[in-house]
C-alpha cells in the first residue's frame, strides 16, 4: 500500500498542506535549507550530486551533501544515468544516516548533464528510469522519489509512461515540474496535466513550477490536488514564503492577488537584516566545516572572499524591491568580503527605512 508523504518522511501535522524546498544547484546547500526549514519548509532537497563522484569518494562531490545536524529532514538529490552506479551511490548515501530520502533527477535540461544521458535525457527513456529506480529501490530502504518534467516538448507528453515506470519500480513519490524540457524554467506551468497525473497516480505527487506567492500555491493545490507544493526560485532570499503560504492556506480562501506578479509582502527591515545575518553566519559555519572535513583544492581566495562570492547571488534576492538595491547591485564587484556585504546591506536598509518613513502606506 502506498504511504502518504507524511508517513513516508515522518512529517508532523498531517492536516497542514506540505510545502517543500526544491533542489537548486548552487543554492540549496545547508544554510538555505536550514533557514527555509525554520520558516516552514517541511522537507528540503540538496543540490544535485553526481553518482560517480560519490562512488569515487570525491571530496568535491561529497561536500555537496554536507548537512547541519539541526536542519530537519533532507532528501539527497542524485543524478546519473546508470542503474548500477546510481544504486551503489544511493546505498552509500543511505549509510551516512543523514538523509530522510533519496531522489533521482530526471529533469535537468543543462547540456553538460543531458549529454551524459542524465537529467532530462532520461525523460526520453522511461524504461531506463524504471531500471534505475528499481535498482535504487533494491539498494536502499529510505523513501525514494523521482523529480521530473512533463515530457521533452508539448507534443511529446511522456509523464504518464514515467509515472507507470516510477510506480512499477517502487518509488514512494514523484515530484513533477509542470513544464516541458523545451521550456527550461520559463513559460506556462501546465496545471491541467499536473491534475491529470495526480488523478491517475497511486503514489503521492509533489507539484512544482511557477509558485511565487501564497496565491499561486493555493491555485496549484485547488486545481491539481497535489499532495505537496515544491517551491524553488521564489524561496531564494525569501525563506518567509513557506510560513506566509502556510498562514494564507490556513484561512482556506483564495489569497488576495498582489499588485505585481511575484511581488512580496512588505517585510519588516529588522527581519530582513536578521535573516541575512543568520544566513551569512550559516555560510561561514558550513565552509569551516567543509574545510575541516574535505580536501578541496585551496585556491588563492580567503574564506571570506569565497563566501562573499557565493553569498552575492542570495543577497540580491533578499534586497529585492528595496530602495537602494540597485545601488548595491551596481557595486557588486566591490563586495569582496562579508564586511563589505554588511556595509552595503546597512546602506540599502537605511534607504528603504527612509523611504518607508516618507511613504508608510505604500504596499510593495
Ligand atoms: C538555479 C537553479 C538551479 C536548479 N537546480 C536544479 C537541480 O539541481 N535539480 C533539479 O531537479 N532542478 C533544479 N532546478 C529546477 C527547480 O528545482 C524547479 O524545478 C524549477 O525552478 C521550477 O520551480 P520554480 O518555478 O518554483 O522555480 C533548478 C532551478 C534553478 C533556478
């Protein structure tokens, strides 16, 4: 009998709608995951991690799976194309005892990945997906999920064959990005197909794509009845999207539209400053831990410089829409240290505070 997502991942509060943080290469390492978890994400996914790198015990690969003890349930997100190596890699990941589940990537459209038969290349071959998942199923006891798309392009819907393959192979859930590979990360999300998949599926379906607000999540849930909503880009620099969405969904009614598509509610500036500080401190914690545990090539960069570089992509999303954020963006190349980032943040928040004092009721 298929288990619900709550049973599968031992998630509390069976009556609350489930909101998950999607895997995002370059973003969803432990600091972002922990912050999103603290703000309401029920389950998070690691960055995508290569099976062969794991099998060759490459520190360059294993460090991508570093976790914080207190970050809550995390799914290890693997990519590859060979049933044997993927199942062996999954078994090694399970042995760490640090993960709540294992996921297979069958949706990444990046050429470097598909050229090796992995990611979205698998969408062309549901039989291979079956072979991989069946081998992984035999190798691990942890919940096993598949993250995929609707098909290669709108005139080649493959998801129903993929669903059959996943169910027959014994997967526990399917995370479905409601777009085709040809769409990349843009264009319409096909909620009608997502709904059809949900209706036919025996295993739980996690809906993904285009959720940028509580209202979008409400529509996805209403129109498709998926078992969970998975959010990717809208959570970058915006961990609050999970708790905002939880709160809005708890009311039961359609959340109001914001004036601008994807616009965020006006957030307290202290909250933004605190989240930025917490996030930066977590980045320091992670890099120190990685340096301690893994033999990574030490380039000339100091820890601080490396961090400043990786953190800059989060920074602009935290400051999104604030007065002074374009000023910070224009000085991007000068932000070489965390102190430089802190100073830029302080100046941006000061400008925003002055603006709010002059226009207190403007919703933005
Ligand atoms: C920067 C970035 C990195 C991503 N990396 C992955 C990945 O490693 N594995 C994966 O399955 N999807 C990846 N995705 C796709 C997202 O998980 C998600 O399916 C997609 O962005 C649609 O969700 P959204 O509309 O909420 O952003 C990535 C997306 C972005 C923007």
